């Protein structure tokens, strides 16, 4: 049972790393540092980040649940 959760945890860890690395950069340069980052919402850019952010959140939650289950069963 612990072998299954270890393999699952490894798969979630690798996929979480890949998902974070393929996301576009969110930094807004100097305008973000000065607090004037409202231009993204004015010009129609969605502040939520899109579906890639949602997938990353789900994989991160699965990673945490798998790590807790591995701790409980070990």
C-alpha cells in the first residue's frame, strides 16, 4: 500500500513541477512594483490565470492528500 502511494506521490510531484514551469510569467515589471497593476483588468486580461492555474491547484491538492495518506499508512 505504501509503495502505491509513494509512486502516486512521485507522479504528482513531477506533474506539479511541470505545471508550474509551463505557466506564463505573472510579473508586471515596474508597474507591479509600484502598485499600478490594474491595467491588466482594464485591457481584458483575466486575473485568475486561466485553466492552467486551476489544474495546478487540483494537482497540488492531490499531492497534499497523497502525502497525508502516505503518512497515515506508513
